C-alpha cells in the first residue's frame, strides 16, 4: 500500500502504526518522527519563503492568498502521477493547515488516479483527535495497532483527568496567534477543562477566533498559555516578550503573577496527532506544577 500524507499529524499517525515505509509522499512541514524528513515532499507552502515574517505579515499573506482565491499549498502532481498512491490523508478543518480534500480529489482525477482513497481528518475535540487514529488504522489495514495506540492514549488522558478532579479550578486563556490575537479553539478548550481549567473566550469544538486585548483582560485569566500555531518553543519565547508587554495584558492576573507560559505548539498543541496527549500532560503541569510530572525540556517555559 502506498500512502501520501498531506498533514504532519497524519504522518505521525502513519509512523505510529508502523507504516512509515509505506509513505511515498509527505509535506515540507512533516518533521516527526525524524525519519519523516527523508520522505519525498509532495506538498509545499505557497507563501513567501525568504526572510522570516512577523505574525502580522504571516496573517496578511494568508488572508491575501485566500482572498485572491489562490491555493496556500502546491501539490507535486508529477510525484503523485509517478507514485500512484492508494491512500491520501488530508483535512478540511482549516484552510491554512493543508490541501483540502476536494482539491486533492480533483487533482487525482485529473491525473487519472480516481481510485485512490482520500481520507479527510477533521477532529474538533480531544476525543476526536484520538478516535481518528482508529479511522486511519482501519483504512490502512492496521486496526489492532490503532486500537492499542488509542487505548494507551485514552488511559493517559483518564489519568490526567483523575488527578485534575481533586484540584482547584483556574481561569485559563490560550493564545493561538499574537497579531491579530486569536484564542485557541477546537480541541484546546477540552484540554484546558481536562486539567482543572476554566477555558476562556472559546468553545469546546468550536473554531479559533480573533479576540481583542481588552476581551482578554476582561476575561481575567489567572494563567495564559502562548501556543502560536506552527511555532516551536524557541520561536514562541522570542515573540512572547513583545506580546505580553501590551498594557491591557499586563493588567491580567496571569501576567501580574508570573503565570504566562510559552509552549512548543507545533509538536504538542497545533497538530492533532498522538502527541496531543503529551500536550495535555504539559498543560496540566503548567496549571498545577505540584500535581503533575515535570514536562520534557524544550516543551514549555515560563515567560512572565
């Protein structure tokens, strides 16, 4: 079976199911496990790739590309034609994150590959993130391996929840993008609730959305987690100083009391794959450091 993954999270799932050797194409963002970077790249970002862009510049570039009706990702159709994949894993949840399934299906039909199966992975909650592994496992004929993985992840989530049930609740704001400010949605609110947090300004399973600094201040967060989509920890740390110098954010209990954290969002929060449970455990420690194990180095830091 030949598999193409147009999602870093899907690539992680395929490797976790023991099918890394079957991957014949990935994206230019697929970097975990390390073997993923050795795979042919079939999807690349269409955004400018020169100098590093600020958060505002990235947002403007994405909006400009979408408003013009242009694709955010470029498919290597020659590679698809040459490899003739049996399965393509993609998503429709976020236009910014990967090639939509409809675009993939049209490309395959144009290439004369109408029999390739396209699976769109669109989780909206933490439970969805774990459940989609079973869907991938069934399609890739690895149902037992998928069940073992989901059972293991489910037990870890249950353990976090069990401890959290005995802990005091904290008001938590998760900042997914800095300029303009976006509150994290989809599976993140459920993650916050699972670790004895009261999620602020977004709904469980709902999309991320723009908020104002005043809304954040008025929500009175006791802890803020800065998880900019697509950023690793070092990048988030570099941006955090300017972000949390904003006058209205400085008025929040979180900033006043030094409870602001930057995390490796790319590895543990933005990608809805197996490592999202690592993210849950990291978040649990941020809110209740006395009750949970210290996370791995390089995953989180206190920035204020």
